[in-house]
C-alpha cells in the first residue's frame, strides 16, 4: 500500500507545473503599465488632433451652448458676421432667431471675487 501511495504522490508532483511567481508578477505589472501608457498616449493624440481641426479661416463657429433638457439644446452660432439662435432636439434643428446688424463686442464682466476657504468653511459651520 505504501508503494502505491508513493507512486501516486510522485505522479501528482510530476503533473503540477513549477510556476515562477516573481516572473509572472513582473509580466503582469509590465503589461498593466503598457496598457496605462497606451491610454495616456491615445488621450494625448486625440487632444492634439482635435486642436488642429480648430484652425483659422473658419466662417462658422459656435459661440455658446445651453442644455434645455436631456435631449434639447440651444446654440448661439456665428456665421459670416451674423449670429443665429438655433434649437436642436430630437425632432431636428430649427432656427429660432437671426440677429441682424453687427456682432456686439463682448464686454467681459469682472470676475466675482472668491472668498478664502476658511471663510467658506466658517459659513458652512454656522448654518448647521
């Protein structure tokens, strides 16, 4: 009986492959690093290609966009010196208003001063 159990133990030991844990861990970590590097490279390439498409000489540009609901939007578009207010929705695109005359000069409003973080935190504490 001991000969049979000895042979069975040797057969089981021979069928289990010897695994190099350190080598496998290193291979997995390098693969993960390569995948993360590919994701960052794809993001950089996408951003780079999108910035090239916005080149000069365009006569049509979107000035501002505002979402009305999940499917409807209002766009302010400038085309050849005219501004168009356009509604975009599931039913299609519709011109809402055409602004005649010259394009007004945008007067940039003064930025609202942001209070320090400590003051915001103290306001939050007082409301409770």
